[in-house]
C-alpha cells in the first residue's frame, strides 16, 4: 500500500500525501451505503467503481422487479448510482450491492413525510393477500386492510390487483418499516366533495339521469354521479308497484325528477313516474261501450255492402239492444 502511495506522489508531487494515503486505505463494509460510478453495463448486471479496492456488482434483481427491464436503457457509463453494500469479498475484489435497498430507504422517508403531512399517495395494487391487499408506492409495499379497500364486505379483493389507487396512510411503524393505508378514506372524501357540489346547485324540479344502484322493499337508490337519491316505491310508476324489483333492476338507467332536498342530512327524494307519460286505465263501462260501438260499426258496414235498407240497419240496433 505504501509503495502505491509513493508511486502516486511521484506521479504528481503536488498531491497531498495524507489524502492519498487515506484514499488508499479506504475499506468497504457490509451495510454501508456508497456512491459508485458505472463502468460497464451488461444484460443482467452493471459494474461500479466504488472508489475502493473492490468493484461493485449490481445485478438486475437488485435494481428492479421488472424482468423485462433493459439495463442499457436505464444507465449509461459514467452515471453515479447510490447503492447498499450486501456483501464484500476482498479476495475476489468484488462487492455485491443493491440499488433497490437504497430506493426503499429513500421511499420510506417519503412515506414517513406523507404520513405526518396527511398527503395523498398513489400506487399500484400488486397482490391480494389474507386480510387485504398490497400496494406498491415507490420502492415499498404498503398494506391496505380489506376494511379499508373501498369494496363491500366479503368482496373479491383480487379485483383490485393491477389497478392504480390513491391512498392515505393510517399508520407507520418506523422501526419495522411497515405502513398501513386506506383507499376508503379517499373514496369518502371524494364522495363528500361531490355531494357538496351537487347540493350547492340542485333544486326541486330538476331532472337527472342516473343508474339504479340498489333496490329495497321501500324503493330504489339511484346514483346521480357520486350522489345517491331515493325513489320511494310510490314514485317508481303511475301504476301500483308492490315490489320495486318487478320494475327496475340494479344498473338500469333512469331519468328522475327531484321532489325534495334535505341538505342538512344529505338526502334527496326522487320520482321516476314524473318523468314518464301517465297512462290512464279505462273503466269496465268505457271498455264495454267501445266494444259495442265497434260491433255497430261492423253491422253498418256489412249492411252497406249488401245494399240493405234503413230498416235492416235499424234492426241491427234493435238486436244489439240500442
């Protein structure tokens, strides 16, 4: 080592001897986080100059979870990369390092700051596990309990896998580096915003188009775009309705009229029948009269065809009791 230092001093006498000696004596330890310079780039790994007597080996698995990633597109020779030292082999002159570990540590700082500030984060749901789902945020995976997924109880959590969701952190364990988040909190906040905007402009008599969300024995709930209103069973049709499900089904598109607004309690009463033409049923007497008139008309046309006289037409009336 001393010989190497002397050699460097001879090459450049202006260099500080103590600085060169310190640089030459630098060592690397497992658990260190250091910066390296990209020297070479292969298909599955890159080599780093760590400024010490060992070369850093950074494999694709320690860079990204994407097996299709192209390292040559991600890095170029001369790039500076922060890495975590996993293992040092002095004899081989190599050190196994990880970029993912550094990314995870940096991402954890982001999570911690977001939790303290109440910031909304966005991530992709990567898997459904027992009791909830895991959502990838930065380089970390955050747990979302089933009760905070925004889905109904006992719903299939796998339907969320692959979707991008906005979440708020509910709890952060700095020591264990674990975090719990909620999708439901965001959905509730969005719903409240939509309700506030709706009630600010809604007036009795206005008409809206929505979709039937659910049915009960006393009516149908309609989604008006993030705000739900109720069509009481009596307002579903002009005809008597004993069971709303006999007229409507979940998902049906309906046009409704606002009948009452309770802004204080956030409730809206709607009417479907006010948006459809009323069809009046004929009484038994009216139906009988129409049938009789039709029979008379038929007799008269038949008589005309046979050139019958007025007496035969009168006979027709007598036969019908008119």
